[in-house]
């Protein structure tokens, strides 16, 4: 039965990869050709501290973002978390999620991603200093995840998302699916993870600012014809990730884990993320990594982070994580996590 389940999982993985290969494997970068860019930012201070090499790092609620299959390897009963990031240009990025294990049935999780652009004044050619109006923008994604262990070493997971973006009076909606697999090899429990993220519908902005009255002939012709600007439809930022993670050392007091991910997006060139995590008694953590290696014209580079875990009682623990990433000429970003584990 385990072999049969494993075979089914391999077939499903092959089908998903084959149906998306035409969209994934391109020779050109196609930068700036997709919608919902906030889906690419990434959640978790732990992940960022490790250079965002996280597709093969199972065991916490942030697997819902990186690789849903990792949710099934959670060793406790439930976890809730909140992640806040001070993103570039005063943009605010938040991620909140919760998960619960249901025994042999599997693991379920719910998540929310929010990005908010600060309010600013509306500038026009006639009023370059502002016309009295203000605009803002925000993005939102709601996710529902399910993961299950098909064998003692192989897991599969899905994340279904509703996506919404708003720019002043215009808005766009879409839906997407994330799919992931995780295999724990017999070789020192080396983990191999793979995921496809944001496979879904196109998005198109629509709203009251798209409508106007058109007068093709100033004199003697039709006047004030109801018209509409047709804005383009854009794909979601599809990403294929594959990675490995392994404990380089594990003792009674210390643990050292290394991870490497390779990513192929549909709107940029390929790149590699790598990172390490050092743990002291699974209470104090130090992390370092390098983001977007080989990515063309990237400003991303070194990352680092720290974390602490405190067991309040036997059945509940609190975790705090912090991460810092260097973005070159764009300065830096900082992540903060707070999690409760039951």
C-alpha cells in the first residue's frame, strides 16, 4: 500500500510539472510581466535568515508558503504565527497563519498575506504638488492548505489561494494553487523538497477609473460616448523550487543544518538560495545565508538572523525570530516573527 501511494504521488508530481513546463522554462527573463508581485516576497524570519532556502525545511507553519508538503512533518499538535516585515520604500508586509494536525487524516492550515503601500497624494500634470486627493494600494492573499504523509518518508501538500490587489480605485482578483512534495532519504535523513507556487488564473485591473466619456469629433460629431480603457491581463508569478536540506551535525547540545534551493520563476532568470542554521539545545538559534545567487542584476545578497524558543509549559512554547537582509542600493529589510506552538 505504501508503494502504491508513493507511485500515485510520483505520477501527480509529473503531471503538474509537465503541464507547467512550457510556462516555466524560458530563455528570457520577462521581468515585470506578472501580477501580484507580493506573492514572491516570502514569509518567515527563519527562512529569510537562511537566505530563503526553505523548500526542504519542514516542520513549521511557514511550510504553507514555501512547500505545503512540509506541514505534514510538524511534530506537535498546532501552531499559530505572525510575521511582520519592514519592506522596501516603507511598504508593510505581514503574514499570519495557523495549523493543526489531524492524525492520520493529515494536517490543515490557513494563512493570510497582506501588503500595504503608504498613502500618498495624487499628482497630475496640472497639479504636480497634489490635487487634494490621496491614493494607496494593498494586496491580499488568503490560503487554505492540506498536507499528508503518504509513506513514512514521502509527503505531499496543497495550498489553495484567493488573491486580490487594489490600486486606488482599481482592483483585480485571482485564484491559485501551490503544490509540493517532500522526501526524506535514508542517507542521514537528507531532505529533498520541490514545490510549484502560484499556478493559477490571470489578473486584470478593473474599476471606476477605467471608464470615461469620449468625444471623437470636437464639433458636429458624436459627443460623450461611454468608453472604457481595457487594461492587460497578466499571469501570476509562477515559481518552481527544488531544494535539499540536511543536518551536518546533531548532538545533545548543538545542531547544524544546511539548505540549498534552486528557483526557476516565469518572470526572471534562475537563481540559488543557500543558508545554515545553528542551534543550541533547540532554544537559541543563529542563521546566515545568501539570497539570489546567479540572479541577473540582483541587489540581494547576505542575510542573517537569530531566534529563541521558550517552553512555557510542556504543552506550549513561544518562539521569536528576527532576520536582516542586505538589498544593496535599496538598503535593507527586517523580519520579525512571533509564534505559539501547542
